[in-house]
């Protein structure tokens, strides 16, 4: 009967009930006397006995609540037959505070028999909701709160230039600055959405990625990734006003004709760098420059300096390298021997020219280029980047040169019987199935690209994956004589949705339609006395197709 009564009472009143006994019975500790956390400030306790209690025995000395310092809290007691209801203080319990509910042996049943032993219940009140605070920002990154508000809109109305809005200790709105992504307990990735309601996923980046700040509300942060607008959640955002950034941000620099990208980690407070390609002529050695997409450059004052695209980052995967299988094999061997010499104390590169999984791949890469229509140097460059020149553990033990099916939140290597199987998986199951065909699942253009266009949009969480792989491609070409860059193709970006036809006129059959804008096209040549352009086809069913030149913007390539 006691259990039935307890269950019914708890279900109907939705308040905690504790059942214990008057002598000769003892306290039933299984019925809820363990510590309770996250209780509301208006918490009401209902204590149930197995027999009616004497109302005169229930008072502030026999049933009471104390705080952590032992101070009694003013509560209201209501004896009701076999129950005692303990109501909270009129002003409620304090947030983030621990209390103790005591029932002493002074409580008796109707015949005067006391409780056998005292009971104590520990409980903690839930933390208070943070306030929205307007605050002044100091150069060292600290803030001074000016006013506190219950709602974001109230804080926004009072916000003045140069101030920020804090929610708790976190900046959720600022005038300008950068956003650095951060992980959650569920994932290391930050999803970038096309809409502020987080319905349409556009792309994703790894934590500790710098993004361009546009604006923010209490519900979202609007950013730009590689110059393209998007939205991310506050839980993934660390807002850094310019005053706190200073030189602690990623930058570009040039030396000896090479463009280097130095990436700052806010997590480790260190820089790492990679060579992106040939340096644009408008950049000066020894200066720091900034760019959100690696093509449009700004100086320290935020003024535009110039625009220059890296050829191999925007080169169609459907293109063909001018190098032979023998050229490629000779390059691989020379490159591995150089690594042995340049890094004599790094065990990764010991005997590189003997153990690398890249050795002897020239003929197979050229065969894949011909049969699968994927540039041999692009595959090699990606393998170098992803597998540390064929020397990584994944390459050596799993024959996995490209990190295929190795995910950020589940980094379990996929094993392949041979390196050739691994390469075929890349070009058939990934590139030629989901990445290159127009309007395919991940069809953002047949180039390495960045987080707006190309494979990088959906292939890798690293926003600079495409630029890093393109840097390898640049160095491969440069080492072998620079023939591909010297004889470079003209590249353009579509300016709107665009029909691709079998011939240079609207009377010709439409083969497919680019539904997205900003898709790269590799121009073979303009059609004489016509606005039409002959391009390399993204569709493997055709070698060359045609688009109207009025809807293609030629981009300046760094040469």
C-alpha cells in the first residue's frame, strides 16, 4: 500500500515524495534520500510517513532546511495526516546553492513514538540563467560590464559603439572582428548553414578555424567562409573583436616568388604554414597580407591590394598533365631522396625512397588519367598531401593514400588490398560519382577549390585542404620544369545558372545545366566571331562542350 500511495502522490502532484517510517520501522533509504541536483528555486518537498504524524511535533526544530553554512532557511510546514509538506521561502531558494532538508527524531506519530533516527536530504538549486550584459572591451581582452538585462533585445537597445554584448562570460555580439570555431561535446566540426534557422547545411569546417564575422544575434552568428555568407550556432563560435586579435591571426607572405600561408591556431597560440603556390606580383616580400579565400588580398589596414587565383587550385580535374609516366616516376624518386636528405632526424623519412607507397605509380596514374579523365598530377598531389608522401601509417599499413572513409569524429582507417585499389576508389566512388558530374551530390565544381567551390566544399573539414593540395601540385610541376603552369588554360567562373550545350548556339542540344553560380569552367578557346566559349566538359561522356561567354567571368591566374 505504501508503494502505491507513493507512486500515486508523485504522479498527481509532480513533486518529490519521500517515504520513511515511524518506529518501530526505520527510514527507507531507497525511496529518494540520495542527493538531488538541479532543483528549481521554488522546490516543494513532500515527506510521507507510514503512519499519521502528530501535528504538534512538526515545527522548525524538527523539520527544517539549512544552507551550506548551517543557517536555517525560512520555510512553511504543513502537516497533513501521514505527510508533511515543506514549502520554499517566499523569495525562493538561491540559484547554484546547496541546501539540506532535516527531519529529526522530534517528529512523532500520534501515540508519541519518535522517529528512530534523523534523516538528512541534500539538494542543489539549478544555476541561474545568465543575464545579457553590455560591456566595455579592453585591449587585453577583458571586459567591464556596464548594464545587465533579462533579454537580448533590451541589451541591444542599450548597446553603444565599441561595446559588446555578453551572455554570461561569452561575447555574443560585437561591432567587428573574427570568429574562431570551437568544438562541442558531440563533434569537432562546425556546420555552416545557408539560413539562420539552421535548416540547410552548406559546408563544414574543423574547430579552430578563422571565419569572417558579419553580424550576430542571440540565435545565430552570421559569417563568411572564403567570402561566402553563412550562419553558424553560438555553441560553435568564439567571437574575437579586432582589439583582441592584433597579429594573432592567419596571414599570407611571399619570399623568392612563393606564396606562403601561415595559419594561426587560437587553441595552441602557434603558427603553422604551407606553400600555396606562385606569389602574385603585386605582393611584396616581408609584408603581411590577409585574405579570406586565398585570392583577394588586403593589407594590414584592410585596403585591397590585388586579386590573383592559384592555377592548380582552380584547374579542372578533367585536364591532362603534359608529363609522362616516366617523368612522374623520376620526380617521385627525386622527391623522396630529397626528403631523406632534408629531414635526416625524422624517422618518417628514413629510407623514404625505398618504402614510400608512391614509388612506381607513374604508369598507373597516367592510365587513370586516360580512362577515368582525372589529372594524374592532381591525384599525386592529393596523395602527397594526405599521406605524407606515401609514408604515413595509413598509407603504409592500410594502403590508404587519401584518408578515404576516415572521418573527423570517427577516424578509423579504411584498408585497401592495393594502392591501385585505393586510387580507383577515389576516382570512381568519389570524384566521378559524387564530386565532378554536374549537379551531383557534392557537385560544386571539378577543382580542388576551397569552402565555396570545388571538392573542398564537401570532401574535407580543413578549409585549406584544396589550397594545400594545389600547393603540392604547383611544386610537382615546378620541379619537373613548370610545363603545366607555363601552358596554362584560361579559367572562368559562371555568374549565374548556365546551360552547357553540344555546340556554340542555343539551337544545339543542352547537355546539362549548371544550377549553381560560381562554378569553374576551363576554357579551351573562344569561338571565332562569337560570344560562345569551348570548355572542357565536366561530364565524362563528352570531351568538350560550349557555354555562352556573357555568363562566364574570367579570373586572373597567378603565373
